[in-house]
C-alpha cells in the first residue's frame, strides 16, 4: 500500500499549482500526466525536493496512494474526463474516491456520480475557482457528489482552500451529485456578469466622460476601497494603469474580441431550462458573442452613424452615479444567480446552504468581494429569503441607487453607448417591482391564435378560460401547460 495522501492527474497550470498547494500544507501527493514528459519536467522542476512522487502509468499511480485512495482529475472537461474515469476504474477498488476538479457540466457530473457509485466507488465533482494564483495560494472549492466521500477529503480540501473571517475555509460540502459543479457554473455566470458590467462602466468613463487611462485607474482604485471592493475591481485598476513598452496604455492596444469557455453559456441554458429570468448574465454572454464579430462591426460602423456623444457637465457627479449604478446592477446579477440555484435545488432536491455558498465565494475565487459578506448576512437573517432584493440591506441600496442607475442607463441610450448588462438589470428590477405586467395582453394573444386559454383577475387562480375572439373559432381550447 502506498503512502501518498492524494493523487492528481493532469499537470496543466491548475493541476500543478494545486499539487504544490497540497504539498505545502503537509500532504504527500502522487502525480500522473498522459504526456509523461510533463511528469518528469514537473518533478525535476517546480516539484523538486518536495513530498511529491511522479508516475508514468496509472497502475503505479494507484499503488502509491493510501486507502481509501483519492484520485483527483484536472483534465479538459468532456470526453477526457470520462476516458480518465474508465482508466481509473481499472486500477482502483471499491471504496476509493474519484474527484473531478475541472469545469465539468453539472449534468455530466450527475451521470458520472451514479456511474462510479454503481461500481462501488465514491465520486466528487468539485468546482475550483481562483485561477492560477488561487490554485497555488488558496482557491475557493465547491465539492458535491457522494456524501460519504466528503469526510475523507474534507481535511485536504479545507486545508488548501482560501481562508476568510479569521480562518474560515472557503470550502464546504455543497450537495449531492452535480450540486458542486452547478454552484461553480453559477459562480462563473456571475463572473461573466461582473466583468461585463465593469467593461460597460469603463466604456462610459472613457467615451462619455472622456477620462484618461490614468484617471480611470484612480477611479477604480478609489472604488476598491468602498462597497465595490473586489478582486475584479482591483485587477481592473491594475490593468488600466499598465503601460506597454512605449509608455502607452496596454489595454488600448488589445483587440476587442472576447473569448469564452462555455460556463457562462451553460448558466444561460440552465436558466432557460428552469424558467429563471437570468437576464444580466445572458446579456453578458451575448456581449462576448457580439464582440467576436469584430470584422462585421467594423463594416457596420461605416454604414451607421450614432448620436454625437455629449460629455457630462458634472464629470465628478457622473462618476458617482456610475459607481451606484454598477453596484445596483451587480446586486441584480447575484439575485438572479441565487434564484437559479434555488430552482435547481428544488428540482434535484439539493439542500443548498445559500449563506455558506456566499462564504465559499468570499475568498480565493474570481468573484471574491466584500459584498459577498452582505449576502451571507442576508441568508443568516432569513435562510429561505425569496429574492436577494427583498433583504432590507439590499432593498435600501437599490432604493438609494435608483436615481443614479436610471440617469446612467438613460445617458448610455441617448449617447449611443451600449450598456446591455446594466440596462437589463434595471429592466429586470422594474419588472420585478411591477404588481402588474402586460402579460395579460400576451395571454390574450396566445388564446386568440392558439386557444391557449387564460386566467381572470375576477376568478380564482387555477381556473382557465377560452374566448372565441373572431366569432369563427370553436369552443375547443388547447391543454394548458408551462414549459
């Protein structure tokens, strides 16, 4: 029997750094990589002189692990994970644990948990956030899967995770089967939203207020001392102040086409599946898609003219409005993300700890921010909170921000500067606070062309009616169902 506390497969950036983190925290680690030269390079380089053993085959890798064996996979999502699981099943035994630490789709994790458990082993699908630096110094870790596996990996996971509030680890059990990867997916969707909101704010500062890069850097530095204190605001400050070799701002020379790896898209798809209005994150994903059509946008810019941009008379007041509009929009994004997690929990019978999730995101991960402490407090006050916007703290922030938020959204529209995430957040808020929406007309339209029926305000809920709108239709109505 081997001596290694845990094994890790996949020595790319995240894998290497997690191994070094584990070893630094006192755990012995066995490593394997399909391209075996990577194993040698790592063992002779960054892993030299450390309590890490390298292996060129999975049988040797498995033999090096203490029972029950813990084998963590850090490979590309999709088929490579399934292939690695099959290879591990050939060398592991019942009671051993397979851990997928990549960005897998939660539906795949649900399927894999059932499959691995059927073979007598345990499975964990865990989100790991924090990028290269977080993996090395302390990431946010969101594990789900076989509950029996959690006590066996908890000491390692909580030791290597980021710590906040006097040593509380940003890692706790999320829930059964795909819960951990679902929560990580929502984290990434929120990350898309946060980044898009910051980019819209940057464009309004630059193209409307006429601020220089150094002035924008100073604004973000100031914002990072207040309610917006967060990792993404902090790195935006650093990026805006970064100069190229010729002394010019490097950001200005970066091509405006954004990439994506799919987790934001998955969040949007899940929202459509569950019927949750995840409007801001949807706009953030679509904004990346639009940015990718660079050549077409350049051609369109020659065809269409927009309004002449009017610089605000009070630039300082405009920046103050921007700060409040950004914060209010951010609150909406998180509120929508939490609604999505709540619906998934209902569907899959996960017992999610919403305050605990906020705590897991407080440190280590890309969306880490002071603001997440307020979300934890909101769920501590009311664990069954219907919508984050209804918490007294967030209600007061939104009420105070309404004027600035509307002024910024209006200024963007009037000046032809796209702000899809910020504007959609405001539209969602206005829809959410409306006791009556125009869906009555929509139901009438559906009943007119498809006999889809409607409910009446003067009758009890659950009674459905059909009208012969033209005098030519019959009395037969379609069956009522909601997708």
